[in-house]
C-alpha cells in the first residue's frame, strides 16, 4: 500500500526482487502487468518509502501499458509468451505468467467480438433499409389497388374505411387564372407575326390569343398552353394589329394582358392603352 503525492491511497500488486549488482537493501520493482499502470509514474517513485533507497530514472524498468484496447492488446500479445516462458527469471511466478496470458487472450477475444458485432450491425442496417424500401414499394402497389377499387365503387368511403386508410384529400381550388405579362409581337421574315408572353400553366391554365385590326372589335384567333403564338392570317394591306392574351382555367377567364400593337410599314411596335 503506497500513498501518492495527491494524498490518495492506491493499492498496487507488485513483485519485489533484488538486482544482483545492487546492495541487498536496494530492491527494484516490477509491476504485475496491467494491475497498476495508472499509478506507476513519477509520483509513485517519489512516494517510495524512506530507507528503502532512492531509485533513479535509470532504474525504472516498469513497462508502459497502452491505454487503448487495440494498442494494449498488441503490447500484451507481444509480452504474453515472454512473461510465461521467462516468469521465474524476471521475477514472476509461473501462475502469474499463465494468468497474464489468459487475460491477454480474454482482451483479444472481446476485441474480436466487438469488431464482429460492429460488422454485423452494419450489415443488419443495410438489410433493414432494403426491407424498408421493398415494403414501401409494395405498400404503394396495394394502396393503388385500394384506390382503384374505391373509385369504381358506389361508396368509395366504405372501401377506404374497410382498408383502414384515409381517402385522398380533395384538391383545393386553384383560384382564378393569372394574367399573362411581358407580351411582345414581332414581324417575321415570312410576314407572320410571332406573339410571345410570360405566365403560368399550372393547374391546367392555358391562354387565348386575341387580335384587333384598326378599329374592329377584339377577336379570338387561337388558344394554346404554350407561351407563344404565330399569327399567319393577316391579309395584305393591313396597317396595324393589336394583340392581347387572356388566361383561362376551366370556365374562369382573366381580364387580359396589356395589349401590344405592331404597325406595318415602319415595323415599329408600341404599347396601346
């Protein structure tokens, strides 16, 4: 039993033996492997009882045992056979050499089991993820079949209730169509007019193209889900054409975009109020 500089009492299993070249009252210390590595530092040597003899740095033969499992396993594996074979020559008993070997094998076995378990856990995670994806895909197939049955049934809710799944939510109203903007008209080399604009086609919105010649009334000349339209119906002698785009969704129609006018002869284009 020795008391370190911290004042706390530590218990260490040690083997005392004498160096042949040292005085009889000058014992040297060899720690039983793995038993008190934590406390065998300079504090331990400084707290050695008075009268036994001061041990200098060169007299320390205590092996430093690594703290990590892997490093300690390698160190112990390197020393196990040495401790067992040379037990008596190095101050150990035969039983201590055998015990050290047994504890070394135990540590190595637990490290192997830990690594095996870690590998198995990774494999199990991959297997579980695969099973999850497989189940989700087949569940989608089943739900599609239930939906088809419900849609063909006189009472769809009864089918969903029997299946224990909620019916599909009704789509929310899309709202009124939004007007097109940035409308432009360009005279092409072949004499046709390319009308372009910006806007959305979400929720089944589409566009109708309107034209007014001179002082005539607005006339719808086409409809499209695209954002461009080619007008090839102008007749010779037309002096100007004004275009407007209206957005439509179902029966709802927007008021219309800002009109754009193209004047022939000067090939100029301006916005009309």
